[in-house]
C-alpha cells in the first residue's frame, strides 16, 4: 500500500511499514513544515493513504470537504504506544481493501472505518 506519513508519525511506525514492503513518503524527510491541507492534497493526488496522529485532518476531510484518498488516524495513549505497530499491521492485513476511500480511526482496542463520502 502507498502511504504519506504526516510529520507527527514516529519514525518507528514509518520504518515498520517500509520493512513490510509498503511505499511510504514521510513528511519529515521531504515535506517538512508543509501545511495540513498541502499534505492531504499531496496524498490525494498520489493515491496515498494519509497516516497521521493529528485530529485536524478529520475537520479538513469532513467539515471543509477536502478530497482524500484515505486516512488512518492513529489514536494511541502513551501507555499503549507499544501496540501501535502490531495494531496497524492487523488493520492492514484485515481491512486493506476498505482503507482507500475511508477515514479510519485506530486505537489500542478497535478500528472504526468510515466512508469518506
């Protein structure tokens, strides 16, 4: 799968996705300091799922109606941080066909998959 990982995503998550064979464009490496709307637009034009921990993307997608290819919002508390990568891998294994075209909220116990439109 193709991803654009927002600056707020940790390097370990990006590295794990790359190790699993995913194509990950990491904002820290090539889009540092770019605004959220530019990040979302880039992900859309390149057919990349946006991976983020920033809730502001929900407002851009739903309230302001910015186009998106797909979004995964990671919502993990500090005490649950060790489960982030395993939970993301499970999501990708079981829901990969539903992620494009969806806004996914993933936490330590559940994944909510909601259509973008």
